[in-house]
């Protein structure tokens, strides 16, 4: 059996290689037949698995992940958190943005094994005690989602911005969200929504 | 003209599903998981033109986890009902006579990206790996990328009989026709100007990469797919698979954007359906971003040659357009080029040939025939105005279409849009009578353009129900692609029924549960399906008045399929755009520094999303003007600039704040006088930007996009 797939290989193999070195010291490889951490796939391949521990939206998860899985795949396909979207799967659009230890990261370009020992926040983690965040409410009030597909990523980048700077300028908002494409091109409304969620409400 | 205020309609209303959209709970096609489902991937041609001599799938089939492989040898499924005729794929008559059949997989491959095989496997990694194990022996053929070369004698034949696309009767006829007396118009002219304008392919590039999830219940197909029209998608899919409409249920609850070419089915819907039928389990086909960018459809590129006759006083007396539209190898949509009818000049001739090349397939993108056509004609007219020494605003007011005895409008505000826009923008001070006259390396200039877009009426359906609880349920076949159609439909029902919006529920995006809708394309959804909601609400009110509110388990149900007309009058949305740009003549950069739009779209039903329809469309248009492109390597026919990065779609950092004003009117037609909104904003954005660039640097940019290299070439 061929051990790689060329179409997706360039990025995955590259980051996979780098990732393995980083995580080797603190993660535990799992034998291929021990796939108890897997949720919904049958074992059909001799794919290396690594057992990791990560915190997602405040809940600790111990999971065995295939080394080739991206963090997006882990979240969407194995932890049931489909609010994180895949727009390009190659780090161009930002729809998959999550917070990794509070910093925005493209989860499509982050291997799941790299999340070992780290804290991940997704769009599902923004709502607290049944209440949407001030930023989410501003997104609702200012029509920031059109089709809504980029919205999760825009929200996560903006959440990180507001955490480090409660009163950003329009320029700072645009720069913080520059990695989040919106093909509906609803950029004006998104910036207005973020402004409304700043300490001074954009005044 | 003041309009009568209404209670719900006209109020800024956050979309009713905004919560789902900001919490990640909105379920897009790829978010759906069904027990036992398989994942499928599509292998694509890596050559622009070839015959497949041999295709060997044995190694792929032997890969553990692979469940099935599909090629042209195993599955001969027509796509587009066996028709490739633009805009006519719903025509049974054409299906029977077409000589240019397109299948889901073709052994004659005609562009890089064309599907050649598909694999269904237990997960997407296995499916991707299996694609690499499929061996294809191509007999490569000469290819052609350029529309003019494609129609020269001896050009590689993408179809036997030549590369001019067939019309619905298999004729190779140009689109267009004549009005008035063209020769007399040119004879009357004091001066005649000729020029060529060209526009690029622009990919729709909606954020959600396409997917389709199919499963069968007996002989019935259930298809989850991101479509702009569940009704049309169902009909297309049924016909392609040889089924009756009732055997197909199309469901689309949320979709990540649709900008035109999704009001129908796609080949991947058919692949999902065929795999699911063969294997007896649900199958999800997923396209990668690159697949989506290269192997769905985008705006056709054009070559437009204009000839314009004009009197010394600035009156246009004749307009002639000969054009070519690059459709890629399959005709998906018309290839027409719009714009001439926004001028009053009655002596016109238009002749557009849709041409096949070995580029990606073209299709509809937001106002499909307009931005490229308006770029051509209004660049041409801008040039004429400067040549005659006339302010473009005055030239526009002098030559734009106006109501006449024989050309009546339901209402007309184009002059108002232009005048109000010029004032808001401060045209008199921002526009330079002498183009390129700014001091220093960064040159500032202003440009304008004006448009109209058909706000046609037509048939669509809605069902409305009330139960004893006093809950009103609207059933409409909309999929809410982004403009907020679910909210608009609910608001219309609430308004007409005189109940709070919170009393109204909606059932949408499901061809089994909802009646026919035209779908969300052509900016028709609000006017047609929205009007059906109003009519159904009127009927329900009448029933309630006659019978009282339902009691116990009973319900009252009303439905409507109105087909209103304008009694021969034109019904148009109008608009004018005014743009200021700064051009860095050292670096070649163009920056939009001010953008003012005035639109008349009838009554604005929900101002919040309506504004963002205009602003978003304008920004897409700026992208078409300045950056977006699909470039090919002419030596080998390989596309070079697919995807978000190379396709250069605009980001937060690239866009100006758009200032929009709606002139609200009510012509008594459509739902409370609402007209077209969604496509209006993009139509003149490219040309308004281009005209501003001319004013800034004094060089006419005739080829989109206006990139650095083109600026530097002329200013150096």
C-alpha cells in the first residue's frame, strides 16, 4: 500500500513531519489496533495514532488521533463541533479559525496532535450560561453574517482582538480580521459589529 | 415620492436565524452525519484537452476502505439533462435534439479540472489516497484558451462542428439583434468612435466548498446539497437520473453563499446519488477548494468591440457591439452581454458569440451578463464624453434611457439616482475636467456610472397555515443563501396578516415540504416568492374573516401562485455609483478612497440586509475591477491562479466604507412595491472604478482587472 496521498501531501506531510518532532516528547503513541478513542470510523488502515489530551471550550478531552488529522477534523468529525467551518483547508480563508490558548489559529493548518496539552476555544464556546457574548449579539444586531459560513472565524478573530484590546480602532479591527475572508464581502457590517462590541461601542 | 410606512416591513429586522449563524448551530451540508455514510472524492483531468484511451482503477479499488470507483466506463449519467445549452437546461425539447451531450464523466475531457473518476470510501483520507492510484492514459489533443483563436479556421475543435456554442436549436447564431436604423444613426453622427474592452473570468468563490450528501429510501433519492433553488435542483436531478420529480427530495437548510450558478443541480449531486444507490448507504461528495474553484462555474470572460456614433452636442446616435464570450467547453448559461439598453439611443446592433475554449466552464455570477457589459459600454461612453469635452454626469443625463410613449416604466428614477449621487459625492469638486492632472506620484480621480436592472414579476408559490394556537407557518422553497430571504418572507406574512413577526414560523429549503419557488437567483426571490406570500396571506385573512380562527386540531391553509404582470411596462431597479480612487503611479496600486451609491429598488423591505446586499456587491465588483482573475499558462493550458490566495479575493484590508442611499418608491407592484436588490450593487462597480482610474491617470484601462502591471505600463 502506498503510504501517502500526493494531492494533499505537500502541506500535510510537511507540517506532519514538523509536528511529530514537536509532540514526540509529550504525547503517547498508540498501537494501531487500539483505537478506543475513535468515535465513528472503522479501523481499515494501519494508521499511526497518538493519544492526546486537550481542553475544548473548558472541557478536557482524552482522544486518540490519527497523526494526519487536522484540528478542524478532530473538532468537526470526532468531537461533534461543526461550528468551525472548512472554507479552503489550506490556510487561505480563515473560516476554520479557533483560539488556541487564546490566540487565533487556523485549525485547518494545525495538526490535532499539536493541540496536546493546549486549550481550544471554538464558536460553540462563546455562549456562556445560555447567553450569547456581547460580540455575538453585535453580530446579530449589525447583520454581520450574510451566508454565515465565515462567521465563526470572524467571531473568533474578533474575540481574540477584543480580549487583548478592548477599544480597537477601525484600522486595528481590519488588521486583526485580515485573515478572515468574507466572499459575501460583508466587511463593512462585520467591522461595524466589532466596533459596537468594543468598550465604547464604537463611539 | 413618499411611500406609506408599514408596520413590520421597512423596519430594521435582524435575521430570524441570526442566532444559529453566530453560534455555529447553523447546519450546512457538510455538517450532516448519517449512520454508515461514506465519503467520496472526485479525480479531475490534469490536461486541458484529451481523449481517455484507458483508465485503470484496479489499484484504487484494491485499497482497503474503498467501496466503489466510478468512471465514464461505469456510469454514463447525463449532466444538465443531456443538454449543454445555456440557460435552457430545463428544456425537455432541447434535451431531445442537442448534439453536444455532456455527461458527469466524459471520455473526451475538455478542461483542467473536468471530473474523470470518483471514489467512495470509509473516510476522506482513504478516498483521497485512492484517487492517486487511478491510472489514466490520455491521448492529448491540441487545446485553445483564447476566444478569438478558438473561432479561427483550423482551431482545435473542442466540439465537432466548431467552437461557437449551439443555441437551443443547434444553430451557431450570435445573441443579440438590431433596433432602429443603425446605418442612419451612423450617418447622422458627427463623430464615430471605436474601441475594444475585455473582461476576465471571475469565480463565484462562495465560502462553503460544495458538497452533496445523498441517500435513498427505496426508489426515492434524498439529496442534501447547497443549492440556490431546491425546486430547480430537484427537477434537474430527476431528469438527469431518469426519475420523476416526486422521486427526488432536495434539502438545503443553510448554505455558505450563492452568487448565481447554483439554481440547479451539479455533477457532484449526481455522483453522490449514483454512489448512494449503488452502495445502499449515504454518500457525501466533498469538493476541495481547488475543485470548487476550477470545476464549478464563474462569470464568463468577454471581448467587446464597440462602435458609437455621436453628434457634436453629445447626443449618441448609434451603438454597435460585436462581442465574444468565453464559455469554457460546456455551455451552462447564455453568454450574453448586457448594458446597451440603459442608453436612449434607438439605433443599435448587438452580436455576441458564445465561444467554447479549454478553460473552466462559465456560468452565472451575480447579474450574469451585466458587470462585464456595463464595463464595456460605460467605459466606451466615458471615453466619448471626454473626447467631446462633456462632463460624464451631463453626458449620462443627456443620453440615458428615459420613459417614452413606446417605452413606459412602472416608475422611473434613474435621473434622480444620478443627480442625488453626484451631490452626495461632491462630483463637482472631486472630478477633474483634465484627467491625470493631479500633482505628485499619487494621483486622485473620480468616476461614475449608472445602471438599471430588470425587476421582473413572475410566478412563484407560497403556502400559509394557521393553527388553533395562533401560530402562522409560511412554507416557501427558499434556501436563504445570505440576503435573509427567510426573514423577508416572514416579515411579509406578518405585515399582510397584521400579526407580530414572532407569531410567524417558516418552513424552507426542502422540495418535499415547500411549494415551487423560482429560487434565489435573478434577484427574483423577494419579488416573486415574496409576492406569493402576500397573496397567500390575503387569502388566509379572508378565510379567517369567513370562518373565524381554527379551533382544536383544525387548521386553515391558504396557497398562492400569482403571476402578476406589468401590463407591458418596463419594471427596473435603478442606480448610480460615484467613486474616488488614488493611483500610486510608482507602485501601480489603486486604492478606493470614497464610494457613494444611490439605488432605487422600490420599497426596501428590510433595510439592514438590503444595505449589506449593496455594499457586499459593490465590494465584489471592486474585486472584479482591480484584482480577481484566472490566469492560464498558454504553453500547457494549466490554470495558474485558482483558490482564494491566487484568485486574489478582497480582504478586510482592501475595502472602503461604502456609502449607500436608497430612494424608496412604491409602484404598486411586487410585494409592497419591492424591486430587485441583490444583484444591483455589482453591475456598475467595475466600470465606475475604471472610470475613476482614467480620471486619475489620464489613461483608459480597457482590460480587467486593472492590476499593477497594467497601470505601470501606461504611466511609466
